[in-house]
């Protein structure tokens, strides 16, 4: 298998793990300089008040900070920001390989910056809606973390539920990519003692991209 874009990324191991487990954790998905550029862009947009409180529900109509506490801004693939361009290039390379080797028929990627304030969290939930016209559009959830020097006592873990009694707590350290099947894995964001930034997205098979 050809390893594309970032030589640090082992696409073959990533796809094999995703196929076997339904989820995968990949360190150093993008070069450090790209992660720095993405982090700077996320914080710039936050400082410029370009983010809005994230909403929940089938049509993203309800804003309840006690359930979901992040602020988001959606990304445009036509952005001239070099770090955003590198991110989309890497994700498109990944999508091509997922379709080639796992036959996932992924057709699009929707993604946004997300910043959680100190104490912000997102209660246990699934990413794929099970009813409505957009059901089954989101197939694969993607989270790329942008947080430098993150320590275990900073909190803010992604808690990924493997079944009713087991879960993984994943630290949101810079450069780490987490992929998981959107319809299978319940997950939550634990409260953090520091501001927490990520790029969160979904590979889709069909349906209207958001917003």
C-alpha cells in the first residue's frame, strides 16, 4: 500500500486496525508544523469571535451547554490557509484508501474546529442519527487533536465506549487522530482543566453537508 502525503503516517496499519476493531488511534497524523498552523488558526478564529456554540439534535437546532460545551466553526475546503489545505489533502488521501481497501463508499468530509473552554464537556452520545432523511450518511467519525504539552492530569479525554462495560480514555494530545465507526461507538468528552482544541469531522456516504 502506498503511504501518501505525510511519511510519518502508516496508512496500512491504520486501515488494518480500523478494519479489525472499528476504531483506530494514530499518532503524528500530520507534521508538527501543520498541527501548529491548525492550532493557530483555531485560536485566531476563536479570538475573532468567529465560532458559535455547538448545537445538538437531529437538525442541530438545540443549544444546551450542560450537554455540549464546545464552540465550533466549519471548515471550507477552498480555504487558502496552508495548514487547512494540508489537512484536507491528507484526509482525502485517507478516504481514497478506505474506499479502495474497505469498500466504504465515502463521498465527502464535513469538518469543524472545536474549542472546549475549561470545564467544557460533551455528554455520552452517538454521531450517526438512526432515523430521518439523513440516516446513515455519517459513516466514520474523525477527531484530530491540536493540544500541545497535554498531560494526563489536564483531563479532557475522549471516552470511547467499546461495549457496555469497557471503555478507552484517549488523551487529546497534538497530532493524534482518532477514527471510529459513527453508528457503533458511543463516546463522550470529559471535562478538561485547560482549553481544548480539535478538528472534528465525519466521512459521509451521502446527504447534505452541514451547516
